[in-house]
């Protein structure tokens, strides 16, 4: 989650606002992605058991929200679950498939068993291997009962007649045979098994975080092969092509939640804001499309599980080197001038913030992370927490890319990262310049 990055001036949103997420790698996705060619050679089957009762359909809708299926399978202003959304990756462009109930172009002729096989094994109904943009590495943990409920819900949605668009992947990534090696390295099939040593609440949270929520897909670094390394789960990483940093959830130096209260974690996930910060960027869209619709009990269970993640070792801040001290001292006077003029009105003169809408910048984990990408982007591009049921009229900050130079942005971010007891590293003008032209999401 992109937690608690700075806002500078008061700006109120007129209404709830969805933030668009561009998915950044073959192994990263926020939705249920079957393959665009999954309909091609499979025999037509009767969608047996598709007519669930109202309770099962409602449950399936809830679970589809938990999986954030709409985020990838619906074009902006397009028909729900009609697919066709382009996903730029380091390997080419993927186009999300139609998962509506349409029998010709969607999954209307799939059976519940075929749907579960796709979720559980990462293989389409004809046995073809799916590209790991569909996070089957997480969805394999989903139970058959929950898979069936999602299937019944999708079968109840309005059919969308929209043919699937072929992927445009570069050679050799367009050769599916290579996925056999990828799966041997990064995919472990199997439903979630509760830990008898943990509480029912902890296990429910683990099931949601590791399964439908697929939180590790962003909060675990992606390697050159587009895979997550299990041993580094939740340790954070830069989201490819999006230029946002998903912080470590295991490090109290970054976004580790060990010293957060459960209520603050719940507030962040459910409302988009809490006394410890707010969500922006890609995480704001996750809250808007998915987490705010979950029950308080389920969000609390996720919070319990996340708070219990073991803290990564080696998190103590090292004393600044002479070079770092010199860079900080060079930029600090200009940074203070910019801060006093642009930031202090909302975040207060000593960075203490004005809760809950304007988070503190002093003693703020997200400000002093090793990566300065997020605070730089917030100053350049501005940002808004999502409009949620609990926070329908969120406050945000305007962009300053048009009014501050690269030197001024570097100076003010450096000032924020190194003042009031913050022990972050200075930001270079080069870092700012590289992010100035980055896509918004």
C-alpha cells in the first residue's frame, strides 16, 4: 500500500473518484484475468450450475470485489467485465479478456469446474497455460466454494458482446511454452490451508491477503523474469512501468505495521485515511474498487494478519555519511523556503500535520523510505485519497510540477525527509527530472 505520502494545500474532492491503475508486469495484476485465447478451440459446454440463488450471487459479487476483478476487466467508461483493457508490461502489451456472461465472446459457456480449474491451476478450459498477469499464484488459494460463488455471480451479470483482442507480446515472450519454466520457479498450486496455531480471525485475514487480495503481487519485488520471490514476500518493491513504490510491509522503517494500532490499519484499508496516513496512487484505486466494500470484520482480519507479519531484520537507520550531510545542507535552505510557502498551511510549520485529512510529515515512515519515488511523485503530480463510504469527500493536494522547478522539488522533498527527526536521504535533481515525465498511474 502506498501509505501516507505528503499533501501540501487543502483541496476538497467534489465526489468519489476512481483512480486508474495501469498494471505494470506480467506477474502483477489487480483482477481475475483469464486468457484472451481461452475460447478458441474448447468445445461448447453447458454452464452447469450457473443459476445460483440470490444469496450465492451476492456472495460471489462480494468476493469479486475482494479480488478487484472490475479493475482490469472493464475499460474506463466501458461495459462492466467486457475486457479489452490494455496492460503495458516490460514484455509487450496484454489485453484483458471478456469475462462477462456472453456466450460468444465472454465466459458464458464455461462451467463452474472449468472456471475453478482456471483459478486454481492457471490453465484455461482447453489446457492452455495462462500468462501470469492473471495472479493465479494467489488465486490458487481460493476455495472451490468461493470460486463457484464468483462464477455464479459472473454468470448473472449482463452479457457484453465484445471479442477478445490478441496480446501483443515481443518474441520470445509470445511463446507460451516458456511459461512451463516460469511456473516451475514461481507457482505453487494449492488452496489455502488454515494454520491451527493461529486464531480464526488471523486465518481469515491470511486467506484474504494471500488469496483474493493478492497483496504480495505489488508489495513483493518483481525480478527480471516477472516473478515474485517467495522469500522476499511483502518486502516491497518498485512497480514496473508505473513508477510507484509499494513499500515493505515487513519493515517498520518503511510501512511495516508492527507499531500501528489495528484501528489505524483498518481505517487506512477501509476509509483510505487514518491517523497514521492516507493512500494515494495505485493503492487508492484498490481501496476505491475493492477494500471499502468489504465488511469491517474482514478488513479487521486483514489488519490482524498484516500486523503480525514478521519484521525484516536490518532495519535500523545508519548515520548519514559526510556526502549525504553535505547534500542535505546544500538543499535545506531552499527546501525550507518552499515548504513554508507551499506546505506549512496544511502540514503545519513543524510537520505535525492536521489529522485526519493532512497527515504528519514528521516521524513519517513513508517519507524516509529508501526509495523517494512516492514523495517526489506526490509533489510533482499531486494526489487524492479515494472517496469512500467512510470518507466520501476526501481532501487531497494539487500538483506542483508546473510551478516548481526540479531543483525546488528536490529541495523541498529533501527538507521533508531530513527535518524534524526524519532520517531519510537527500533527493537529487536527477531523480526528480526522471520522474517528471512518468505516467500518472
